[in-house]
C-alpha cells in the first residue's frame, strides 16, 4: 500500500533536494572561493531554507524542531573545541574561514543539518507508526548519517588524528557518542516538544553534555583501556 505524503513531508523532501542541488553547484563547480567560505555558504543556505519554509508554510512543529537543533548546534562547538584543543584527536585545518578557538565557525550551524533530518524523519515515523519504531529509526539514521559524514568530511574540513580508525577516516571512539547525540536529540524534543523556550535551551545544553561525556568515555575506553 502506497503511503500518501503530507504537505510537510513533501516540503521536507523538496527542501533537501534543493539543498543537494546547491551543494553540487557550490562544491563541484570550481569557483575561486576557499573551502571554508563554501562550507559557510552551504550551512547558511540550509539554515535559511529550513527557517523560511517553516515560516512561509506556518509549520509549528518544523520551527520548534529547527530552533531546538540550532541551540544544540551552537553548544556543539564546545565538544569539538575540547576534542581538538585538549585531546588533540580532531583537526580543523585552515580553510579560509575564521575559527572559534580551534573550531571553524561554520560549525555553529552545521550540526543543524544532520539533527534536523534525523529528528524530522523520526517524528514522522512516530506519527505514522509508533514511538518505539521512531527510536529505532533515530538510532539507525544517526549511525548512517554521522558515520557517512565522518568518512567524507575530511575532504573538505575536519579529520581525526591519533585515534583508531575504520576505513582510514572513521574514528571508532566517536561512533556511539554520535548515535547518542541523534537519539537524545529526538528523545528530548519528543518528550518536551511543548515546553517553554528557555527549557529547550537548557535541554540543548544537556544534549551537548551527554555527547561530550560519551565522547570522553568512549575515547578513554577504546583508546586507553582496550587498545592502550
């Protein structure tokens, strides 16, 4: 039986097809622009696209989710800064864009992309099926999307060092923390969707702490205890 897509689902698909087209134009066509500027343009385009679709179409849940993952993305600068500056296991090379500490500043908005996709799809699964299936989907999408990013972003931006790798580019220690990031983002948004604005900011900070703690724990477990 074919599932009939709702308008919000169609807008999600069309928005991301448009963003993919923008990515192809910016990254494939050899514009004389430094890669850091290109990535900033893409991050800005995605955030503006998602925000404007939510405003124009008056999607309340869309905008609530967007602002929640924006807060998380802002806070995610701290784990990246810690991993790169303190543990020296993550590198943000000079890419033509300014940095916050050791972290390229476009990272402030880059985490919005995977987290919005993971949570939106999981929320639709919850509406169409069950919350338990939504948790499974959130876990699976987090694993696929974040692992894919870790294995491909070295071409454009950050890359791991001084850690055990899979397929030359995927740091083993970060796999579960990133799954926890995606799953906790969906869980807390689902549970506190109708909460006040300041509560969402606190929850976004909690998500960052969960990710930072998990990254620390699994780095210590894998790199120092198991293979140390």
